[in-house]
C-alpha cells in the first residue's frame, strides 16, 4: 500500500482531523450549509462562495 493511498484514507476519516485539532472538510461544509441554507451547497452547479459577510451581522 502506497503512502498516498494511506494519506487519502486518513483524510476521509474525521477522527484523524480531530486528533490534529482540526475540523474535517465535510463537517465544515455541513456547518456552512446549515448557516447559509439555500445560498450555499456543495453542488458544482452553484458557484457562489461563502464570504465573511455571510457569517457576521452588524451590531
């Protein structure tokens, strides 16, 4: 088994991301989708990228 194959498997495992103090990419996508709803999806048809303004509300 090559190192690239092993790394690819580790990248798919959320526990490996958490062990290193990070959030897995699929979890980040889920958080963004929950926050932005229909304005953001992980869909290739939707090219709109989230920005900081999507997450902060003026006081």
